[in-house]
């Protein structure tokens, strides 16, 4: 048989934002954390990774392309994921194409992987989480790995810790586990994306000039030098996990918001307690926190929760559409776009929030009134250009296979990037 065939699978996987943070490992190679964490999966329509994986007897070695550029697969994290998947591969048969791959063949066959993020990688929006989750999910489908999503999450975890939480939609818990081999360090779904339908998420992509410390080295330095981290992992997080699970189950926004904000602030506090200290938030991040805190206090009950990962971007979770529209008015009031910016590219994602906020053009932004909670305080300042853009989104679904061939990133005949 002239073995010229190419077998391909394409999948789409969301990114996620932690509301109880993962920070610190007890095993660097297996990526085992020092505490449980909880995240919200973001709608893949606005933020996701698409990955096509292909196998063919004509491929000479494993290759990967990220956003169109070939990257090396020699890193330990990629190698660990590929090894774990190959060990679990099963027979695959495609009668139509006359393809038969046995379990043993997978050890010798080579793979092509092409991955694309629908958001700028440079924006620092957890691209590795969606990326590794998508790599593992799509390869598991291609290789007929007969394991459930939790087992797959333990493989994605070895690519990047936070990636394990992207195997599910809605609200997800990463259980730290106890086993030395990491077999019980897995993600489980707490509730699906329909459970808390009201929530609206606005991400402020904050302009920043400096290159941040990577999560991997940042958390290593924290574990090595911070005295606070142990207290956080042993005393604080276990209690917060229980409270957060209950808040999500009961759709209790005030508790959800208080826990989310406190946990983000404590994560940044342990970064500051690291030697040398790590600063992920900048002045703009701090101003966004103040804006939300003032408004929440003024209303008497939280309208919005904020959370920040290893960078200055703010992820703001509003209790409902009405609160999201009022939040967007405030954000546009304090952080108006540069005069040469087009509103259409300044607020992206679910633009209906912009309509709800009554903002249709630049004039509407200029006409925004100062929020009532700061009416009497002087002087009032605006920070034009300090936010690059806003993304309006919501909690979303987990990974899916894409059957539409036009969505594939690899050519079905050659297995090379399109
Ligand atoms: C601040 O998952 O990027 O976003 O496991 O070393 O790849 P590695 O780190 P990564 O860390 C994410 C840290 C965080 C908090 C979180 O997502 O829980």
C-alpha cells in the first residue's frame, strides 16, 4: 500500500481565569501545586486556542507551529505531554480512507501540530492554559485515548498547571492531590457554564512596557523565599475553597466577589513578599481596583469582582448585564481611548454590553458623567491610553471538536500549515 495518507483532528479549547489562585509547586517536573484552585472558563468565542493535529507515515519528526511560526517541541513540558498521550493511544481505523493504525504504531508515527490563538499572545491572557489543553484534547481524540476529561486534565497539567482547568467549561476546581506521581492532581467541573448565566466578564488589557517575570519562575521564587506562602497554602486557601464552592453553588455573588478579590490581592501580596519582590500589577491595575472598590462600597453590595494574574491586566466579573454596562461606563470614563483609536477596536468581544452602556461613538464617551461615588471628591483625573482595549465576554464551554474542514490549520493532503 502506498502509505500517503494524513489523518487529522481539529479542536477548540477555552482559556480560564482563576478566582482562587494556583501559585507554588511541590513538584516542578510533574507540575503539582501546593494548593487547590478554582477557575471560571471564558467563552471561547472571544478567547480560545484552535489546534489541528495530524499523523502520517510520511512525517519524519514531530513538528509544531504556533500562530503560523514553527516552534521547538524539545522542551520537557511538550515531551511529557506527548509521552503520556502515546502511552495511552489505542487502535484507530478509518475504513473510508483505508487507514489502520495499531496501538503500537503510535510509538513510531510522527505528529504535526498547528495552534492558533484568537487573541494576541503578547496581551498576557493565559495563552499557555488554552494552548496545552487544546494540544492534549486534540491529540487524545486523534490517538483514540479512551480516558475521561479528568484523566486528560492530569496530562495537560504537565504542560502548564493552569491548563488542566481548561478541559471543562463553567466553574472548575483543580484538586491538588496527594499522590507523589500526580495521578490524583486533576481538574473536576463544579458547575457548567449555564449554571450562573448572569455573570458578564470584562477584561481590561492594560498597556505595559515591562517584561514580566514568568509564572513558572515567579512561583518558584515565592516558594523559595516567602514566609507568607505557606500560611496561604495551608490555612487560607483550604477555607476559601470550601467557601467559594458554596458561593458558586448558591449563586451568592457578594461572597463570590469578596473571595475573588481577596484571593487576587493575597496572591499579589505573596508576590510582594518574594525576594526580590515581584510586581505584576501596575498603577493602572491599582486604579481599576480603586474604581471597583469605591463603586462596590457606594452600592452597599458588590457589583463587580476583580482578579489579576501574573500581569497588569484586570479581569472584572460583573454580577449581571446591568452591572456590566455600568462598569463599562465607568471604565470608559476613567480610561478613554486615544483620540485616534476606533471605538470598534477599543471594546471588542460581546459588543452588546457597549450598546447597553449607551455608548455608540467617541462623543458618547466624552459625554459620560463622572460616577456618583466620586462626585464630591476632587480632583478627578482621567487616564487616556493606559488601557489598550477591553474584551467583553462571559463564562463559557469546555473543549470541542471542530468538524468543519475549513477551520483546520493543517492541509488535509500534506499535513503542513495552510
Ligand atoms: C497566576 O499555569 O502559567 O495564572 O504551571 O508553571 O505553567 P506553570 O504556571 P501557570 O501559572 C498560572 C498562575 C496564575 C494563577 C492561576 O491561573 O491559578
